[in-house]
C-alpha cells in the first residue's frame, strides 16, 4: 500500500494490486501535479468545501467511481467525467477495490460556513488502518480511546480545524498510532504553513511524524 499526500487534505491510496483511491484532493492542488494519475478507480469526499471538493481536480483525475454525501451529490462538481456516483451517509461503510471505508461525523467548528455534512474516514486496507480526521475542530466522530491505527491523518492548520496544540492533545487520546501525517496547513486566509512545524515539535516527543 502506498499513500501519497497532496496539498491541504488530499491523498491517493494505491493498493499492492494497483487499485487507486483518491480523497479530498481539492483546489489547493495544481492540476499539473495530477499528470499521469488520470482514470483513478475511485474518489471519496469528506465535505463540500472547495479545498476538498473541486471540479477541476476531479475532472483531471476522472475517477470511475465517486462517493459523495448528499450535499455534494446535489452539486455539479465532477460530473463532466460522468463517474458512477454513490451517495454515502455518516455511519455507513463501503468496500471498494478491497478497501473498507467507514464514514463518521466531524465537527468543523465555529469559524466556517457549515456544510450540511462533514465527514472523516476510517480506512482498512491490506492489514493496515488509516484514520482521516477531515476538517476536525473539536473531538468528534468515532471514539478513539481504544483505537489502534497505523496512520493518522490529522489537520493542524488552526482556525478552521485543530491547531498544533489541539491536534497534539487529540492524538494523545488514541490507544496507539503508528505514525502521523499532518495536513490542512497550506496558506489560506487564517492558515499558516508554520503550524506543521509547530505540531511536529510538540508531537515528535511521543509519535513518529512524517
């Protein structure tokens, strides 16, 4: 399994069999960075905000399957490439290409125009578990006190999500984390890239930070 990070909260997960699942690659990623990735197998989206859900990036990736909540599905984003669209709900689980994904609700906090639905993902693939917190501002979703994950994808950019200290406080509540990949720190209004370094300085005492 290979997990590749893109700007903000975007990732592509590729299994050993070559199945490619993208998620939350939005308008902070230049489309030229996606050259050679056209025709990915599936794409999932946490919520409707453009830094996670953008026509230009989805059209470039041209996924065969697109998994969206109802709010995203009602938009025209990504429909130019005519993927097979499946509407997913909080607490649902799907399996695609041997990858299991459970969707959970995420609290985006007080500083945003609230989406109707905002989700995180718990992903199981090839014996590994990935926790994607999405745009989490307050602890929410599935309980993590007894959760063991190989990779935790955690926002650290502050204002719209956890800041470095809040993210550090949160990851300490997990039973076990193999490694943490910080996300959602690209410069954008109240977000500053330095927050990644601040988080790394705090958390590297206790965790492996990529």
